[in-house]
């Protein structure tokens, strides 16, 4: 076997060992760490989403309680008064309440 062939075989073997060890380190050390970091980030983001939804629900429940205790709304449910719609249900009400839709239901849970 010539010297050139021996050197080429040695370099091929070393290159294979280098690639194999790099791959092994990557799969055994680096990837698990990245998976763990990704999992932690996902859990943190999910907690933030839960907190934001919880805050929205709390704010919405306060608005619902305010509207449900209002005598004018009760009268509107009973009489379907168009004056109430004109004087109360305008665009700024939705913007101020930070809602896109306002549903008023009667006692039978039917949409008024």
C-alpha cells in the first residue's frame, strides 16, 4: 500500500471520527439542552397567555355586573325600547369596554 493511500485512508478515518463525534455531542448534549430551553419558554409563554386571558375575563365580568345591575338595561329587555339603543348602544361604548360585541339576554337566555 502506497503512502498516498495510507494518508488518504487515515484522513478518511479521522474525518469519519470527527463527524461522528460532532454528531454524537450534538445529539447527546446540545439538543437536549435546547429542547429543555424551548420547553421552558413555551411554558412561560403559556402562563403569560393564561394570565392575560384571566385578566380579560375579570375585566369583562366587572362590565357584565355593571350592565346587569342597570335598570335601563332591564327596561330594555322588557320593552325593547329603541330609544335605549340609540342613546346607549353606540360605537364608543364598545371601544370603551374593549369589546366587539354586546349580547343582551333575557331570563330564558334568549338573545334580545
